[in-house]
């Protein structure tokens, strides 16, 4: 927000300075140059100045214009770099989000696999000890099937 205000102010200043006469400070006096005319305090002094002073004032004006142009280029370049930086930040955030999502999916798959293996061990242990009735056997089979489907589904998401 601050950058946009600064940039807009710079643009407006550049427009106004290019439309109106340019100010040049020479020997502690502020001259205004409008095309080839030089003014001091609103009075035309082009004829009163020596050729050397005129060339110095015009050269100073050109240097000021060049400096302003370079400043504009620098701000433009800075703006582009900021945009580029923001884009890369967005990409980094997106990649981080994707990584978190993948890690979460992996955790879920691992958890489902552990749960399935634990239930399978428990089922086999009870079966070996003959502690399962036919009804329990059916319940365990259904439970193991559900857990296996969950595990397979989680692994497919990976």
C-alpha cells in the first residue's frame, strides 16, 4: 500500500515537472527553464546571462532530467522485483501446503496400515487359541475387510 502511494506520487511529480518549466539551482539562485527561455523569479533573464552560464544551466537541467529518468527506472525495476518476489513467495507457500497435504496423507496411510496389522494379529492370536465363536469370526472378518479397504484407499491417495 505504501509502495503504491509512493509510486503514484513519483509518477505525478514526473508528469507535472515535464509539463511545466523545470527548476534548476545555479549559484544559489533558482532558475526556471521553459524550452530555451530562462526565468529568475518569474522574470526572463535569458538575454542577461552569459553563454557559459546558459550552457551550465541547461547542462544542469539535462543532468537533473537524466537523474529523474534513472530514478524512475530504478523504481520500476524495484517494483518488478517486488512482484517477482511475491510470485515466488506464493509458489513457496503453495508448495509447502502441498507438502503438508502429502505428509498428512502419508500419516493417514501409515496409521491405517498399523491399525489393520494390529487387528490382524489380534484376530490370528484369538483364532490360534480357539477363543472365537462363529459369530465372532464373521465380525472379525468384516472388521478386517473394512480396515483393509481403508488401508488400500489411503495408499491409493499417495
